[in-house]
C-alpha cells in the first residue's frame, strides 16, 4: 500500500540510506515527505533521450532534499526478463504506475536509441562532478 515510502521510512529508522528508482511507484516528493529531514535519501536516474526530462527529475530530487544521485548509464531500453515472460508480467497492475513520469512522458517514448546513447551519456555528464564511481 505504501510502497517506496514505507521502505524509505524503514531505512531511515535503521540509519541506512535509501535509493529511490526513477521507476518508482511513488513520486520523488512523496518519498521525501514520508521520512524525517535527516534521512539519507538518494535518487537513481536514467538518462532519457530527452535530456531535459532527465534534468528536471534530478532537479526535483535535489529540491526534495535527496543527498545524492545514482546515474544509471547502461540501461537504454527495458530488457527481456525471462521471469516476467514466464509470469505474463507486462505492466504494473492498476492503480500502480511509474509516477515520476506523469508530468513529463505523455505517450512519446523518451528512451534513447542504442546508437545515440553513448553520445548523450557523454553530453549529459560533461562538466558533472563524479565521486566514488566504480566500474
């Protein structure tokens, strides 16, 4: 019922960090409002083909008090997941949805095409301070 909000509260109570996926069923702001101000919230962002959508999502996380960003750069399209195919899972059941996209996405796909993704990744991260990156 409470999804990522409940998990974030549990992490805050345990004194550990919580990372909210861009693909969450609760908004960036809902999760931030559900935890104490000293909670260690981080945001996982994907680089979308529309860089402004990505930047706006990151800015929302910053405004909401998230302490850091995980920038996922190796996932340009949803992959084939055998367990999902076996279980006939194709979408979240109503009323769940990926709420962080409500304003930005509409019906147009914002995922980068594979051939343009590396260029966009370089452009997006140009001038960005990267700390503690491990490959």
